[in-house]
C-alpha cells in the first residue's frame, strides 16, 4: 500500500489537530460521524486544523472500509482526512504525554481520490 506512512506530531506543530477516536471500522455507529467530519474537512483546514481519524483497526481494514460502498457499511470511496491505525492501543500515551511526543506510534492511511 503506497499511501501509508508514519505520522509525526512535529509536522503539525503550528496547527490545530483534531483527533477523532472511534472504536472500529465497519460498525453501524461510526460512519455518520466519520463522514460528517469528512464533509467539514475543508472548513477545518481553513481554520488551520488537521483532522485524523483513529481506531484500533489496521491500515488495510481502513482502506477496505473507505473503498466499501456506503450501502454496504463503508465510507463510499472517499474520505477527506487520514485514518490512523492504533494497533497497539497507544492513544493513552498521547493523553499522558502533554503533546511532547515527536512521533506518534500510529500508521496512517490516506485515501487519495
């Protein structure tokens, strides 16, 4: 998968960062919120804010979820912000670090339409 990478917090030093945590891809509750933030991503960007969606699924599950049709429980082929993979459930480290971490322990999947 050529559009995956590691996310470095230092790259967002002078920007706001919105972390959208959700439990799992392909759950019936999550697509609405994830898609609403996607629809608003350009507005957030104008406010100098980067959105990241984070779940415990792998980047491969993220890709499958984005690529799956909405009527089949997916996101319909596009998303306007990256999804991060928290396989080691490290989100508590972010909260405890007071934003001092220079690199997040997440892999990211960014959908390029």
